[in-house]
C-alpha cells in the first residue's frame, strides 16, 4: 500500500514536471516569434571588390576592357521578395544577364555573384550606380524607371586604350 502511494506521488510529480517543461518551451517559442515580429524588415545590398572584400574596387578602366565587382543581396524582409537590379554609368543603363537583373529571394536567403562591368564610353569621375528595386514595393518615377529601394555607387575613370594609338616605328631599309 505504501509503495503504491509513493508511485502515485511520483507519477503526479512527473506529470507536473512535464507540463512545466512544455509550457516553458511554448513560452520560449512565443518569445522568439515576438522578437522576430518586432524586428524591422530590411535588405542588405552591397558590393565587394574582386577579392571578396570591401576594398580594391575597380575604379580605373580602359575603354573596351572589363572590371569585376561582387554584388551581395540578403533578404531580411520576413517574406519572399522579387528584386530588380540595375547598373548605370552616368544614367546610361549597362547590360546585365537576366539572372543578375531579376533576383528572387526567400526570407534570410543571400544572392552573391560576380558582375562584370564594361564601360561603353570614356570619362573621369563618373558615377557607376547600382540600384535595387523591391518589386513588391516598387515606386515608378517615369516610364519604367523605379525609385531605388537601395542604391550604391562607385566613382570611376575610363580612359582610351593608349596601345591602339601607338604607331610602330619604321626601320631603315
């Protein structure tokens, strides 16, 4: 009889412990969800040099030659987002491959790709702009030009290829 009484008490204590454990896990889950819902949604958008660091960006170009930057986009919008990226040199759009222009990311997903830049004209201290539009919250300002959700820029110089202008000296016959 005494043994049965101890077994019942032990069983009741185990049930109470299990109930407290479950409610503690549920409380922790609710706290994590509350913390996530109070976090401000945002998108990371930045460029890196060809070595994958925030330095040594290609800023000196020769007309007809290319340079490479790494573009990184991370979605922290708490929902899937469709982005459109555009690169412009002094307001002239530069061509991008379709997978570099239209980018779809799930929440907390990252897109990181090398992008090759080939400036189509010469100039000094020109703005090379990288714009990112959030297609779900797109603000069109004129035609199909959107107000960028995020934008970045580099100042670059593009010079004429001097080797094309050097003539080969004639040798005496």
